[in-house]
C-alpha cells in the first residue's frame, strides 16, 4: 500500500494516496450518475400521471443540474478535471425506472407509485454515496469539499422526504383503489 508523507491542506491533493485516488474515482462515478439522472428525470416527469409528481420531477431535474455544478466545483477544488465514469448502479436504477414506465399503464396512479419507488431508490443510492464521500473528504481534510458534499446530501434527503410525503398523502391510496 502506498503511503504519503506529504502534508494535506484544506483542499490539498494527496497524490500518493490510494484513498485519495479512490475518492476521485467515486466522484467521477457520482458525476456520471447525476448527468444521466438529469436526462432521465424529464422522461419520468412526462410519464407521471399526477401534476404533483410531474412538478416534483421538474424540481428534482433543476436540483440535479445544481448537483452537477457542485461536483464540478468539487473537482476544481481538488485540482482535478471533471470526468464522468460509468456508474453501473445508476445505470441499473434508471433502467429499472424505464421498465416501470413500460410495465404500467399510462394515466394511472399505479404508474405514479412505481415512479416514486424508482425515484426513491435513486435517492437512497445518492444519499449513501454523498454521505460516504463527505466522510472521505472529512478524513482527508478537504473541508471545502466536505461542505459542498454536505449541501448536496441535505438536498437529496429533502427530496426523499418530499417523495415519501407525496406517496403517503395521495398516490399510494389512489393506486390501491385502481
């Protein structure tokens, strides 16, 4: 295992550190995930039955665009180029969302319930990833990066709560009646 005697400042690179390289690799992974989610959310919005869910997807698309910008700031702070690396997990989650759209009838609340399920799976993946990356940044002394990742993590948690509220307030009950 490589070790580093280099000091690491607030946002200093630990170029010899395998942990730092792993951190950068995982940032590239979530960067790909966010970019592809930004393309998928408008499709989910279009497939939604209820105006409330469509509006939630529209809002989340805007937030996802901000997450992409934030990740680009993170790369810049770390002195790295913002490069995306295929995220197999997000690719699978988005494929599942497409399957839900294909397997449910247009104009039904069952479809909305399925779309919320797919969106919450994405949110939980993002929450896990951003929480871990924030902790990695903290461990390496990248406090500026840690703060940016925390902001995104907080936003992902808020989106998850909003989706749960929407499901529990009207969608699930209506889907059960169909």
